[in-house]
């Protein structure tokens, strides 16, 4: 009787051993899958900050307060055209700044407007003898673009006027600085070279001031 039961007992033990091995393999496979899934999630999380950095870069200010000879410029195909554009630019800033003072701007905007009138009046005075020697008659009024926009400025008051005035000063001074930097690379007139060398840093200073004041008004 005992001899007949021994083979059956041995078969049962082998079956139990096989089940245990299968369970361990399944557990190992499940654990490996979970680990791989965890690694994939970690990798996906790590890539997220790149989007944030890109957004921050896109929001960076465009203007640096410096001339860009490759940026938008006023007409300056030759020395005569450049001098006329420079004189128009002076009148644009002088007359818009006089309008700002007449409308009662205060604080930094008032200080800025007064400086625009003083510095651009001096700029035209420095340019006149160079133009006269070259036989160029300088304009004494704003250009057509600024004449057209003047009524829009006249309609505004208070903060609305100050915001528009300062934004226009940023755009105007960037364009003037670009024009001077570009024409300095073209002209052979030493007197005009000297005028640009002296005046460009002043214009870039105005651009920085306008950027700062416009930013503080926002």
C-alpha cells in the first residue's frame, strides 16, 4: 500500500514546484513592466521645462535701445535724402513733444518731452551748415506720415495720449537710429560722418529713455 502511494506523492510535489516557478516569473514580468512604465513617465516629465523656456523667450522685449542698420529706415539713398530725412525726424519729435507739453503731461513724460525739443533743435542746428555746403534745403515741418497721424494725437488726453506718444517715440527713434547707422556705412562726406557719430548716441539715449518710460506707464 505504501509503495503504491509514493509515486503519486512525488507527482504532486513536482506540480506544486512548477506552479511556484510560473508565479515567480509572472511577478517578475509585472515588476519589470511597472519599472519601464515609471521610467517612461519620468522621461516625459523631464521634457516639459523646454516649453516654458520657449514661451519666456517669445515674451522678451524686441527693442534694445540700439541702432540696427538692417532694420526699418527712413529714405537715405544719398546724402541729400538722408539730410532731409534727419531734419524731418527732428521736426517729428519736436512738434509731437510740444503737443505733449500743451496737453499737460507730467513727471517723466514731461521731462522727456522737454529733452526731445532741446536735443532735436540742436541736431537740426548742427546739420544746417553741412546741408548748406552741400546745397540741400532742409524741411521745416513733420513728414507726411506724422502730419497724417497728428489729428489722432489731438483727440487724445491723459494716459491715452501719454501711452500713444511714448510708443510713437520708441518707433520714431528706433527708425532714426537705424537710418543713421545705415547711412554712416554709405556716406563719403566727412562732415556728415562726424554729424552721425555725434548724434547717433543721443538718439539711442532717447530710444532707451522712451522704452523705459513706456514700460513704466504700462
